[in-house]
C-alpha cells in the first residue's frame, strides 16, 4: 500500500512527459504583428530517393521575420512524414508552432504551402513497402533518376498565400478529430540539418522581411543549408508585409544592406524627445554669462587708444615740405639777382 502513491506519482510524471512530448511543437515565442504572405516560388528537383519536401516558412528573430527556405530533407526513418510549422493567433499575439516528423501529418493551421501541402494532410507522396513514392503531379521529379513515382491530380479548390491561422485576416481552420489524435502520437523533432538550415537562414540579411519585403532571393534550396547551390530558387512573387511603425527596431546584421533600417530609428525618436527638451531649459541660464564679460570688453577701449600716439610721426613726415619751400626761396632770390645784374649790362 505504501508503494501506491509512489507508483501514482511516477505514472503522473510519465503522463506529463508524454503530454509535453506531444505538445512540444508550440515554441515559446509570440509576435504582436502577422508574418508576411507566402512567396511564390518553384520547387527544386528532388536530389534523390528518400527525400521529403519541407516547405519554406517565416520564422522570427532579432525583431524581424526572416524566411526559412523550403528544402528537401532525408526522412529520419522510413514511414515518417513531415508536418510543417505555422503561426497561429493566440488571443493577443501570434504564436509559433514548430514542425515535426510523425507517422501521419498533423494540423498545420490550414496553411496552403503548396507542393502537396494544401492546408490539410499531404498529397505529395506516400510510403509503400519501406520506400517513398512521389506524386509526379505536384513534385519536380526527374523520372530518369527517380522511378518510384505515381501520378494523382491534386484539386486545389482554394489557393491563398496567407501564412497564419486565426486573427484578423488569418486562415479560419480548426483541427479535425483525426488531426487532434495525431497531436498525441509519437513525434520526432526536426533533424539536425533542419535546425542548422533555419539557423543559417537567420544569419542571412537578405532573407529578413524588412530587406526583401516578402520576396526572398533564396526561396528554396535543393538540400538543407545549400544557399549558394546552382539549384537555388528565388521567389517569383513576394507577399505583403505590413509591420507596425511603432514596433521595436531590429538590430542590423554586419554587412546588411537593409533599406528599411534607416526608417526604424524614427520609431524610437518620440521616446527621446522629452530628454532632448531638457538641455534647452538649461541654455537660458547660460545666456546671461556672456553679459558678465561686457565690462572687460569696455576696458579694451584704452588699449585701442594706445597705438594712436605711435601715429604722431605723421607731423614729422610733413616737416620736410617747409624745408623744401625754404630751400626754393633762396633759389628764386638768386635768379632775381642774376636778372638784375643782367639788366644793367643789357642797357
């Protein structure tokens, strides 16, 4: 009887661990404004057998959305399918739900990612006898190298590029009973190459929504992390992106050529205006100080009079003129005497 409480507590812990493992897809991150629309892009060709398409999505980090390119990923084990990540409205913010691997595709917000992910389930391929078969109607398959294919047309009744569930303008979809049951099945988190792929996308300045305005230059890659591969696909059409003007400014990355960054500090300027008004209040107190120095300026007048006595040599410059006149007068008298002397001689 004494072991019963311990057994119950142990069972409770195991149940809680199972619940947490089933609900790990919800990541503890929320954003107050919606992600951009999904860009339009072509799917790169399949690199080989066993690869499953994982669609691109908008992630969030460093105060900005950034695009994680779609890519082909080798399934961690036969029989597993990929449930894409998605954003869902949580009542006061958008909550991010991480993707996962599982025996069945679960709920991913009703988001139409394309290439088999049309909002519910997956029509891009199926497992058969331990081998994955690709639906040629929705995948870029080279039948000369990939032989395990089939062709089943997919009816896209509604095509939308909205990238979030619920909220204002979001996809109005709720999990079905089957999808709710899938949420409690065994899940495998994203494999290491997927995590590295997302982390590398975060460090690419050109993949930030504020830089590409919803049209990423690298929309899809043939393999995870192959951002410079020749098979990289750029977006043909971007999605609308309307971030609020008063949101927190994102920190720029080194070497980023983000054209929207110069506009971001303007959102922070109103917070600094009260501080900028304080220094002018102190300036009027400093203005009377120049008036205290006016008496020294008045004392400069005598110093300006001192050089005037040095100008007294000007009269000395005029003294030679009278001397010249005095020297000229005797010469005139000598000429008169010579004329007077010449007159008697001429008479």
